C-alpha cells in the first residue's frame, strides 16, 4: 500500500455490491483511517443475485463501515454490464469529479462477464491515472499478484463490511462455506505470500511509488 504524506482521493470500482469489499476492503479501510478520501463506483445493484434495492442498502451500510465518503451507482442491469463507450464515459465522469490518485477494479480474467467488461472499460478510462490496480474476487482466474497490502489490523473491519451484505453471505456456491470464511482464507493465503498474517493481493497496471 502506498503511503501518501498528503490526503488524496482513492476510487474503488466494482461490478456488483460486495465485489469491492472482498477485493480491497481492508486496503480501503487503511486509506480512510489515514484521512484519505475513499469513494466507490458500483456499476449494478446485483439484482440477478438478489433484491436490487436490498443490495443497494447493504452496499451503503458496508461503505459506512469502511469509511467511504460516497458511493456512485452506475445503474446498469446485473449480468448485462456492457463493454462500450458509454461505460467508459461514465467512469471518466466519476474520475473527473473526484480526481483519484489511486484506482482499484475487478481483475479482467474472470468467469463473470460483468467483471470482464468492467475491467476492460476501466482500463481505458484510467489511462491517465498514475496508480491503477486490479483486485481479485471469488470468480477471478489466473490472478498473479505483484503487490500486497497488510490488512491484519483491519481484517475485522473488512469482515464487518462483508457481513453487511447479509443477503449474500452464504451465496458462495460452495457447500458450508460463507463469504466471510472465504475472505479469511484468501487473506491468509495472500498473507503467506507477502510474509505477513493477512493480506490483500493486487496486480498493478501502474504503480507510482511515493518516495
């Protein structure tokens, strides 16, 4: 995690509610605790995976737990996020509004088409942002991280944010495994790779080190 001396804005982008919490919730918490402005852009309400309005409320509650200043909503239909100029322009509009120095988004190689399309669109929209990283999720494939964030001290906050998505906690499609257990296992595995107890892993497209 880059340590900024002056407050900056950080933008995390996800296709569905709870994508961001799983992929980089701990890292966002650390930025918020240090006084940086943390913002989310969620492109759909996840209506195919549950009740859309319920999932919106859960996302807003999770954002408060993470210390997020504002959640932007894309308004696209779940499972139908397009890869087109309009989506790129929507992301660019949010970037112009908050001027982030750091952006996180779903990894492009994923079994869910919404994640793939969003990652590709954001890659185009963020071409002038100095720090751009992909995070992983439960449906990510072939993810090879090249940087990590130690989240041992904020793992409880990450899990609380995931638990706020009550309608989704048990929907992992893996018998007797909740999203909370999956998140702890992932954090422990990535922590082992990073030589800490718990970590979030990222693949950086651009990473400008703050000297």
